[in-house]
């Protein structure tokens, strides 16, 4: 399975944008890029996913590099409720099969 | 309910005992997944069902772990002869089973083996 690399932790100030990077240099042409986040004592929550083009939804934006070897999750205005562990995951062929989670990036948001 | 429901939310059991963990997926979701998460780690895949059948059980650590989904809806994860190392949060998730589809997770069942 293709792997992803993320920083262990990041800090942000409230109301400021946050850019969470993910490297996936071994990504294949059919791998979708998924982002999930996990708040303390909760199950993972879907954030966004994409294949080649940048994506936007109400929670975040996903910027995908042209060569698809990296991507960035963008939270436009961080709130205290965004403090969580963010996971970048490659989903083979966009299949409904299992997601391989790494350790993710722990995002802290300071008031 | 609107989301994936898991019971019990917490379970403490003695080493060697048998445990069952239940998952009620979102209505209409054909795909169901079980994951396990240890402290400080990301979720680890255990098994995936498409309908009633296990499409991928490659993540089950050994034959003490077994899961069923007899009617294609509710699933039960069964752990025999529990060991202290089985202590973890067991997460269930479901999806429509369409490639690229969003997977929705429950809040997990916290299992502690003493």
C-alpha cells in the first residue's frame, strides 16, 4: 500500500488559516487522497477527498500537487473545535475497501 | 439513528473471557468495517464486509478474532480468550460501498482486559 508522510504535530492560532501537508510520493494513478480527522474520544470524521483536482467543501479545501506526490489540507479559519489529529490516507482505486491510517498530524489551536 | 452506533461504549473484562462488540451501521449502507485503535496510534484495519460476506479479513490479528454480519446490517465482533494486549478502542464504520465513497465511523467501544 502506498504510504503517506505527515508532520507529527502543528500549532495554529485561532481564526488563522492552517495548511496541513502530506507527502505521498509513491501514489498510483488510481489512488484517491482522503483526509479524516479525529477529535479526542471520538471516531474519525471524514473531512474531504480528491483524485487530481483541488476540492472544496464546507469544512476545508484540498490542494493536490500537479504530480500528485503531495497534497495540503487547508482550514481557512481555525477554531478551537478544529483541534484534532488529521489523517491523510490513500485509498486504492477509490475502492470501498480498507483505509490505511498512519499516525497523523496532531493540530493544536491556540486562542 | 443518524450515525453508526456501537455497543457497549465501554467494556472491562478479565483475561481469558469472551467478548462481543456490536455495530449498527447507517441504514442502507452495504459496506461495514471494523478497526482497532491503540493509544497514540492511528486506527488499524481489521475486517470489511460487503453485504453479509467478509470481503477482506486480512487485518484480523489471529483466530481469536471473528466477525459476523448475518443479515447484512448489524455486525458483531467476537473476541475469544481475551488477552491484555487486546485492550483498545474498537471502531466500526460503514459506507454505501461505492468506490471513493465516504466512510462514517462510530464512536467506538473501549475494551479493557484486566
